[in-house]
């Protein structure tokens, strides 16, 4: 999608976090010689060999092993990422590059960054680098980059599906069929058309805009809240109205979709107070990040009926523990973190990671929009 002029440009530029002396101690680009590259991906086990394009799993390793090893680099791939005795922890002291995905995030804490004396580059195979302590990375002079735009269509399509699943009350009907039941009333009493409903997206960046575009033919009232207003022409084309004040938008919405990054400002943004501002019976779709929600407040509101349905694929932490409150709350349509890891998306973010590694080895810059931390500065969306 075309960029939106000067204002949009401004939000994409890197913020002004002052470099610290430590920033100078690590280099943006690779020094010559063999590098130790560690990839952390979800394990696919019996599914690994079922599709030759399934490159996003640990077994697939983004399809870059032969390429890396042919250049003399060491490539270690694991799914074992949490706790002091995990496989990842063993490689922290001497790795140069760490690649991880939001689907199975390697949590890169300040403590891990301190231990990682050779670390130069953190790559996110996908979008959203909140699994990294970005301030600690900036202070340590590390580069953090992601494959901006790689899976935005995948996520927008999935959000549209989740909206329909909730509005039409699809899941109880599906479960009836599995159980051998037949009860039309139990579904129909709370199934609606999407047409004519008010849908608001909190965040209208790449994914938010693609969702609004996909919703337009459904003849809904489309609203968006963002730090930035779209150019009038794009706003008109998409057919969505800007809501500068989030608290004013929320009570108008039948469906709220979350499309902001997880930042210090959005963390826990939907707490009990914010949820109280939502229309009673609201439906929520959140494929952005689990921690934007106060998990217990969402579960409580689902139990009381204030939230009539909640669907998304993002949790905190990931993998979600067996006793996570969202697993058992009423009227949810949750899945594991899957929306941005379709085979199409995997091929795109694998190619993006390979391209950035190639540039890193050659001392070239990455595409500007991919940088999340560069030379001690955080991308503005994370400030
Ligand atoms: N579930 C998945 O598989 C998946 C895949 C990709 C991305 N994501 C999530 O979706 C997020 C958005 O992705 P994108 O590509 O659309 O990013 P983007 O940077 O294009 O858009 C984010 C938008 O959020 C807005 N924003 C940021 N902070 C805000 C705030 N405090 N209040 C209001 N608006 C704010 C920005 O101005 C921007 O327009 C990612 O950061 C990631 O967390 C999830």
C-alpha cells in the first residue's frame, strides 16, 4: 500500500533515543569471518515433511541452512527457548545473530542481552519485536529488524474470518455437529449479519487498513483510531471514519479489532476501565498481541457477558500455559498464534530474513522500514 505523505513518513522514521557509550561497542554490520546464527522456531514433528514449503518450523529453519553453511557460518536451530537450562541459553554467550518468530518467541531479556557478548543482530521472522527488550537492545548497540509487511495480508484475512465467526455465532454450531446434537435455537438467538454493524479498529497501519478494505463490501460502519489520520483520499477509498479519541470510539462499536503493536503505551491498554467503556455485548478480535489486554479483565467481561465474544491468536506468554484464563472463558474463539504463519507468509518472511542476513554479511543497509532498533534508536512505533 502506498505510503501516506509526510505525516506517515514521520511515524516510520526512527525515534530519538540517545545512543549510550555501549552503543559504540557493537557494530551494525558483520565483521568478516564465520558467524554463529541461532534460529528459534516452533517444532513441527510429524508435520515437518508434509509440505516442502513449510519453512517456518524448526525443521524447516527458514530454508537457509545450506546457504548459510556454504558460506562457512554455523546455524543452530532450536525450539527450546525458555528457562535457565534451555538449548537457547547455551548459545547466548557466543551467538552473533538470533532469529526468532512471534509465533514461538525467544524472549530476549536485558539479562540475556548482557550475557550475549558477541550478539550484533536480532531478526524477527515476521512482524512485532516486542519479545525483545528493545531498550536494552538499543542501549547495547544491537540492531533489531523484522520483515515489515511480510504477513499483513495473512493477518487481515484471518481477522475478517474471526469477525464472521463471532458475529454469526459459528463455533457452537460446529461443536453441536461434532457432539451429534442439533439445536438451531441455541445458535440463532445470538447470530447476526455483519451488514450495518459498526466495526472499529484500534490501530490502522498496514494490517488495520487491509482489514478495513476487506470489510468495505460488507456495508458496515467503519471507524478507526490511530495516532495518525489517513490522507483524505485513502480514507475515502477505504470508507472509514477517523476517531481521534479512543474512548469516544469504543462505545459506538459492535466489533472492536486490535491492530496496534505492543508497546509501553499499549501494554495492558484494555483493562477493566477500558472494557467498561465498550458497548455491552461487544465482540473483540485481537491478533495484535495478547499483552495489550488485561487477561483477567477480558475473562471477567466474557463471564459477565459485557464482552459477548473474544477471538484472537495472540497470548502472553507463548506458548500459553494450560491454565491460561482465556482457554476456559465463555464465548471465545481462540487459537494458537497462527494468523501470520500461513505457508505464503512463511515464504515471504523467510525470504526477508535471508535478504537481511545477506545484507548484514555484505555490510549493506536493510530496507528502512524493517529497522526496529538501529544505532541506539527505537523505531517510532515502539516509543
Ligand atoms: N498475529 C500475527 O500473526 C501477527 C502478524 C503480524 C503482526 N501482528 C501484530 O500486528 C501489529 C500491527 O502490525 P502492522 O503491520 O499493521 O503494523 P504497522 O506499524 O503498519 O501499524 C501499526 C499502527 O498502530 C498505530 N499505533 C501504534 N501505537 C498506537 C497507539 N498507542 N495508539 C493508537 N495507534 C497506535 C501506528 O500509528 C500504526 O498505524 C504488529 O505490531 C504485531 O504486534 C500480529
